[in-house]
C-alpha cells in the first residue's frame, strides 16, 4: 500500500512539474514573418493578426476567413464558455457564481471572431499585449488550427465589438480548458513554447511569452 501511495504521489508531482514545461518545436520565430498579437483583456486572452499577413503568409485555409469579412483590416479570435461570453460581456459583469460555474461545470464553448479597421496596436491600446513574429509555416499552422475549429457559415450572434460573430466552439470549457489555455494550445501548435501551467490566466500567459520572446 505504501509503495502504491509513493508511486501515485510521484506521478502527481511529475504531472504538476510537466504543466510548467514548455518546448519550442521547429523554428517558429522569424523576424520578417507574420505578426501575431496575444491580447490580455483583463481575464481573457485572445489572438489577433492583420489581413495583410493573413493574405501574404497564411495558407488557403484562410481564404474563407478573408471572404467572410472582406473589409477587415484585423482579425481578433477568442474562445471560451458560451454562457460566460454571452452573459458577462465586460470584466465588471463578472460575479463569483458565474465564474465558478464556468470553471467547475463543463459547458459548451464558442469562438468569438471580431474584425475591424485600423492598426491592432491602436485598436487594442487599452489591453496589455505582446506580439510575436511567426515564420510562414508556424503562422499557417496557427491559422489552419483556428479555421479548422469554426464553421463560418453558421454564426450564432454578432460579436461583442467590431464586425464579427460568435460561432460554435470545439470542445468543452472547464477548469483545465479555459479561454487562456486555448490560446496556449493554439500557440503550441504553431511551435511556440508555452507551458500549460502558465496559461491558466491571461497575465501569466503574457508574462511567460514576454520572458521567452519579448515583444517583436
């Protein structure tokens, strides 16, 4: 029995440590590559990129996104709990009950796509952010992963800001699969070193990215 407990404890420790290990794959950073912003909206992180980069660097998978929003200068993508997104549009609307329900009870997810005019730094000047320059392959992997999770022909309702919509999300939202961890997953799929443990909150996510890469 003692041996079993020790083994279980060791496994738990190793699992906990692994949550804070990040490995970069390939060569995701390119000083001349596409610029991707990781935005911190207070409790929720999102990804943003420009139409110019989407057209120049991304694969044909991005064509549908560009066609759906033909006048957009920028695209901002988020993912999260359906009820939280719909019922808590701003940080001031967050309550303990709403937050606890979203984290503790697995629920339906949605993807939020917002677009608009202007430059991303100016549009989201009130949000903390970090920008990364991704290689063509990494940017294509990122955009393809996002596009592969959404049916642009089936919007649910209009976006919270800008021109855009909510769509059905892929996977359930829960404590270990949040809006911030989704951003981390998308970045890891592009080869960026992001540990699951540091993606628990938007602030720690940006802190790790800043420590590893700076703002490019």
